């Protein structure tokens, strides 16, 4: 009897999809909370979380410098894994 693999292309893409959500959520949260984000008059085109004055080194930022980019990378890998059978 052959057992099916638990890590199929579809399961891998779902793992990537749902893995990107905590990366982005914690990244935004920590930037707002620990980055000392505030509105700046000289750059009104930026979002508030982009105008930080403190370097955040706690939480997910302790392991990865750009968790928001990491979440986008996981979102890009998810559909490609099903199409190209990674």
C-alpha cells in the first residue's frame, strides 16, 4: 500500500500562503509599536509605519531584517510551487 505524501505542491503553496500572514502582521505591528512611528510633515506621502526613528531588533526582526519582503517572497513562491512543481 502506497501512502500519499503530506507535502504535495498544493499543501506547500498553502503553507507558504499562511506563513506569509504572520510575517507581515508582526512586521507591521512591531514597526508601529517599537519603531516610534509618527507622522512627519516633510514626508506626507509615506505611511506612518514607514517613518520610524528607532531600529527594531525584537520579535521577527531578531531573525529577519525585512519580514515584509519575506512575506511577499512567500506569497510569490506559493503559486509558483503549484505551476512549476517545485
